[in-house]
C-alpha cells in the first residue's frame, strides 16, 4: 500500500464535507476551490478508468513493464558494469547448456522469473533436461497468461526461485550457456542468484541471435521464429521455456551443419569490420545516423533491430533515444508493425490519452505477441541496460 496515495485519497474523499463547512462559514472561495479539486480528481479517475482502491494499493507503476519516473532508475541500477558476469563468446561449442526463461515482464527491477528451462548438451546431443515453474509471489497479468499459457493456479504450488536456485546452478555447472538473446536470461539469472546469497553467475555465454546475424545474412530479422523457420524448424506459438530451449538447440545445430557444409571460415566472420554492407539509410522524423557506416558495430543487439518508443522517458528525450538507436545501427519506427523488434515503454502516468494504463502501441504489441510475433515489450530501464551491454555509456 502506498501511504502517500492513501493520504491523497482521504483528502479527496472529505472534500464534500469541507465544501459544506466552508459554505456554512461563508468562505465561498474556499468552497469553490474544494469543489474544483474534487471534480478534477473525479474526472481524472473517470477519464483514465482508474479504480481509486487499486490506485492506492499500487506500490509502483509497473503495469506491464511501465517504470516509475526518476527515483526508480537510481533505486536499483544493476548495470553491466556492476555485474561481474562471464563473457559473450563468438564460438561454436559442442558442449553447452541451453537456457531460456519465462518472466512476468522484461524489467529486471520489478519482474520475476516464472519458468526455467534448460538442456544439457554434450557432443552436440541432448543428455539431460531441466524444467521448473517458479512462484513469483505475485499475480500474473492476463497478457502473460495468454502469452505463455501459465496460470496463477499452476504457480501457486510451484517453488520460489530461491528454493530451486541450487538445482539450477547445479544443472548448469561451469558449462557455456547458449540462448537466443541470451543476455536477457543471463542478466535475470545473475540478479536472482546474487539477490539470494550473493552468488555471481559468471558462466560464459553464446548468443544464437548474434551468430545468426553473421551466418544467415539477409534474413528480414533475427527473431527466434525467423531463424528457426530458416533452418526448417517449426516453433510453437506458445512461449514456454523448455520448448524454446529445444528450438534454440535445433537451430544452433542446423547452423553448425550449414557452416560445415558450405565451408564457411567461421573465425573470418569476426575479423572483418562492417564496410557498409549491412547499412541502410535512416529517415525517421528527420533523424539520420551520425556515425559512419564503417564505424557501426554489427555485433550489438541494436544492429538491424527496429525500436518503437511510447511514453515519456526519464533520462533522454524520445528523439535523443531514437538517435542513439540509429547510431548503434538500429532503426526506429513510428508505430508497432510486423517489423518491430522492441517496444520501449516510458512513463505513461501523465499522458491524458492513456486508458487502462496502456498506450495504443502497447496494446497493439501485446495483440501481435499473442499472434506469435516476436515483439519484446521492455521498460525504459531495460533499454538502458541494453545500451550498457552494447558498450554505450548511459549518462
């Protein structure tokens, strides 16, 4: 419960009594002021469809990855500089553990893990599997339920992360971690292990997403579904951790076979710098990249990824954030479409057109996710995390 909001609500509730008292005392101006205050707040509640009791009980504005302004970014900033984690490798290991997580959202500060899936692979073959639901100790949103098929009832009897942390660590061991956009999973695991008992998750990791961009050039995007389909693998619509581990493993195997059968010198892919073959002109709201094509690093998560922004941002204006994306080799869209890879959600609290706590872009992204599109909805904070992981110093 938010005490400050309780006080504000009580002050609002007693306004009719104050109006009567002021009128009886002949204080007309005070009565008018109280009436205007009461009606204005009532109009805001009605216009934005806010339930006053739910508003009071809400500790933080976390509605599907929407972060609070100002203090929250400073409140728990676990940046890549502070994480003493392993290295991101450009390698093709035969022994590894595929890891995938399902979470309540993409914000490392607020969201929780609800499922861990893992495959132990030796010599290119699966030797064991690990899967566990995780009780996040908070209800799921209807969107997450629809996306994953996981329900609160299932999670109510599941262990907490602290209760299975030892089993997860034991299963992974010292092996290289493989995943698609694996930085997301590694950061979530690192923060949760560290929060439990200060354990530092320092396993090196290989990102199928980064490998795919080098090996399978020319794909429309490098989402897991797209890469899997390119490899002749069908991915189920539902987002479940172990299922995605299996798809990631199969796609990785097909990629290795492709490299071998086409006599591709894998190491040479990382030696050559980008000379503009991946570069395309940017023209979004008069913005263009101010970085030379040859100076853009094609190995960051931003390269050739389309970002869309919604809501007010705290540390940068949306225009400045878009410029950063362009300078890192990404693109910026005005609206959510099939090309969108990431929707970055800023603060929506003070935007009059917002209803039900979600912008039109967010609602569209969620609808497309439920149809199987790999659009990631992330908070402003997570966007900054991604910038740090890509070598950009967030100021």
